[in-house]
C-alpha cells in the first residue's frame, strides 16, 4: 500500500512526498482511515512504528476539512497530551512538516520554561495544541486555554503517563473536555490500569495492535558483552573505537550515571552530552539538536528523557546498564532501526545484571548474540568489600532517584 491509496488530501500527500514517505507503516495504514471516519481508537504500538503520523496526519486533514478556507482567529479543535517535553516538541515538529501546505495553526506548551511566549501564541489562536499535563492544567486554571471546542483528543504514551504519576492530572483534564468528541488513545503496553483509563476516555473504540511490547524490530541486530562492573567503562571505550559508530545513543540507569558516562567520554576526547530530568530545557534541546546535527558523537540518556528522541537514521544504541524491566529494553533498542532502517543494539552486562538479560530473552523469545572476543570478559570472582560498598551506594542512589522522580512527577508541574 502507498499513501496515495489512503483517502488523503493533496496538500498532505505533497508534504509526505517532500519527506520521501511513500508507504505507510502498519499502524498508519490501519489508523488513518479509522480516524478519518471519526472513530475512537485504542492503539497499542511500539516505539519506531510511526505512531505520531498515524494520528497527526488524519487530525490535520479533519481540521482542514472543518475549517476550509475560513478566516478569522483559529479555534482550538484538537488537543494532544503527552508525558514529556521532548516528545511534545517532537510531535509538534511532525505536525509542522505534515501540515506545511495547509492553513493549520499549531503550537506546543510544556513546563520548565517561562510561559510568556507560549501564552502569546495561544492568544493568536491555534487549531492543534500539543501539551504536557502540568503546564496545560496551569494555563487552563489561569484562563489562557479553553477546551470547550475540542473535537479530537489524543492521549499519547499512556503507559508512561501512568508511570510518571500523571493519572490524576489526566482525570482532571477529562472534566474540561466536551463529552461529544473523538478520542485517540495510544500506549505501548496494555496492562489492566491502562485499559481502565482507556474505558474512561473512549467510546466504542476501534482497536489496533501493532508490534506488541515483546517484539523487537527485525532490522535491529542485538549483541551482548559480559564484563565486570569495574571494566564497563573500559569496555565501552573499546566498543567506541569503531569509527563507523558515528552517532550513538547510550542509556544509563540514573541521572547521576548518565552524567558520569558523559564526563568519562569527554576525558577521552569523545564528544558527548547527557540529557535527563535535572537538565534545563534549553540544555536538553541543545544536546539533542547537536546530536542530530553530528556536532556530538554520543548522547547519554535516561529512559524518561529518551522519550521524544526520534531520529530516523539512528543506527546505534548501547545499554551501558541493562534495564531491570525487560519491556524497557524493547523501548530502548527501538530508538534504532526505525521505519525499516538497520539498527544495532549493544548491551553491556555486569554479573548483577545477568538475570536481567535472561528476563529480556524470555520476553522477546530471542537469544541475544554474545560477543566473547573482547579484552574485558566477565569473571566469576566475587566482588571485593570495596566493590560491594560502591555497589550498595549506587543502589541507594538509584532508589533515592526513583522516589524523587515519582514525587516530582506526581503533581505533574515540572513536566
């Protein structure tokens, strides 16, 4: 199937052609006609499947048809809510690309920056608003936003929304929305808590499931290095000696760890930057922009900060820390191998993480290829007392960071 076989208007097809998009992904092919037919949609789709276009393209077309050539101040007709600033910015950028040949007006709002410029754009009028929950509720309470005319509501990354403690914000937001509306709900996983929330939002939804959480893209080659904790840094440097790895996304477990990895790489003249929740918004955006532009070779990220990193040609992902949740591994490596491109995912496992590897292989029903020929193999020797002490300190840092993040995100005001 091609995009031209879908019931899309000429201005959108022209914009897609500019991006050299010819064939829709599975979720795009399924979702676009359903959204255009005004159905509520419950979509389960993994990272890298083209989910944003699946709802953004039909929303642009529906609003274009609603508004026609009407002049005057645009009305707010569609609201897209997503958990992180990076993801909100990414969605807004995609809307800009797909709507370039229409008269659609759109903007994005998020916390962590002054609200003045965001309020100015809202006053001029927009058709589509992309928002994080905290800033959205703040501006509603201040009277800068009214949702009375919303026709299409999208809740994106719903599972992460619940992970970050936004469920109460979402429920409060629902009280501001018109009862009669079209609602689109997308989540990578569908546990009971997500389905319960979906039932509060959707009416007789059409269900779409593409690439369930246990699946990894066939285009991604997966490799595993076993080493000891004290050798991880040396092994990472050994891996990065490969000059072909010119753009690498590295995942650290904690904000502290991400900063440490970036500092260590700088010492060895490897241009890198870290992004996480404690970085200012302008720092995060500059790091991401520099990474996309090739000004830095390595971007080190935590899982939450990585939501919204959407780079079509990104090939290399390294798990410096093997995640404790197997689903997180699938999310991480899905940053590479996007839209049919080739990807390489490398994981570095220390002895305490070997059980995490087994859980990943059980979930994905795949055996990760082990690279044994390297200078820092894992040994069975027990940790020294000093190593145990450092390991316990690291676990305590991780625990404190987890509860700090949960407390911070519970009110949603900093997102």
